[in-house]
């Protein structure tokens, strides 16, 4: 793997997303690598919030992703 300091922000974000996908698929060591890449990305940007493009990482079925409707109706 290349050095984290050699990557620009766009490629660092792409690598972090790819390793996070691998971790979600069950690859054992991918979680630690994804965490290191995401930590470096947050350190560079100064944000404490995770990246916003996490729609493809949600593995739940579409029916479970939507907010449930209330069982009661308010007039």
C-alpha cells in the first residue's frame, strides 16, 4: 500500500470507500485499513464528521432504509 502522505484527498477518499466496502463484505484486515484511511482523511480536512457519501455502504434492504410510517394518523 502506498504512503498516506503521498495520496491527494480525492484518491484517499476513494481508497477509504473501497476498503470500507471490502470490510463490509467480510475481509478480515480491511476494517483496520479503512479506519486508518478515514482517520487520515478527517485529519486533513479538519472535520470530525464522517464522509457524507455512505449510501452505497448501507447493506440493509430498501424497505428497511426508509423511515417507518406512524401507525396512527394525526387528524
